């Protein structure tokens, strides 16, 4: 999915100027990196937010159209308004096609419903990680990473080293020796609690005579007391 963003250069800087831009329906931003000077940006909020909502916007090479000059960039940071859910500021980094980039890419989980743990044993899939930091050249950057859960059974998990990756793409965690678990299948908690709470078969039957014996022992002294009083 190719995404293009339109922006203009922002001449006025500072908190007050940024506030005025937001009131006018714009978003202040910055473009940096690539061995060039940073440039302050002015982006129209409505059109930017329509693109921002797409998952690919956060893990793809974007095209920034800056007053007719186009550059390949990555989204590097942004700030949202805590109440209004509007973009307050956005940062883009220039991309060099010959240099590897580090980007967080989302996982897409497939075939959970046909895995033995879910289909045959009623297990529940837990997504331990929803994204991972990868390293690759810009041309090899995937929009997402597919995680196939088709073989997982109860108590099993899938790790980073077991996920198929595209050519030239690697997990940063793996390069540091951390083969983290990405997803697992476990028994539903309700079933586990029921098994723990329910007494073993035969234990209840054994408990019943014991309880009756205890009641009889408690009653015996009372009967003896009545007999002594009658005498």
C-alpha cells in the first residue's frame, strides 16, 4: 500500500505558533535525518488523519510531498490529544535506500481456529506480542508479519525463530539472542478452576461416613449426661 502525504514548510516556530496551527486545522511536524537539515512542516489534519488511521501508515515507507519535492520517509513519532484524539505533532525521518532501518511491524495471526489446541481441546490463544522490531533495507520492509498458529496444541507456544520472514528481514531481538514467545495456547481458566475445586471421585463418599461418625461422637456425651441426671 503506497501512502503519500502532502506538507508545506512551516516558517514560524514555537509553542504559540503550533497552537495557532492546530486551531486552524493543521498539524505541526518535522522532517529530519538523511544528512540534511531538519525542516519544520505544516500538514492538513483531516487528510493526514485519514492516512494515519491505516495500519500501514505506521510500518511502511511513506512518500512525503513537500511543496512538489517528494521524499521517502518513515513515521518516527507522534503525539495525540488525550481527549480529542487528534494529532498534536508528528515526526518523519528521511530514508536512505542503501541503509538498513529498524521499524516496529505488527503481527497478523492466522489459523488459530484450526489449531489442535483450539479446535479439538477448546484452548484459548494468548497474543504475547502484537508487534516486533525488525531490521531490513527499506525495499524489503513488510507492512506486517504473518504468524501461523495452525500447529499449536494446549500448552504450546510459537517463538520468533519459528516465524517465516521475507528475504533480508530479521528480528532485532533474535540478533541479540532473545528468542521470545509470540503466542501460546492454554486451557480456559474456568475449566482449570473447576478441576481444582471439584473433589476427587470417592473422596466425597468417604467424607460422608466420617461426618456422620463425628456427629455421633458429639451426641454421645449429651446422652450420658441425661442418664446421670435421671439417676
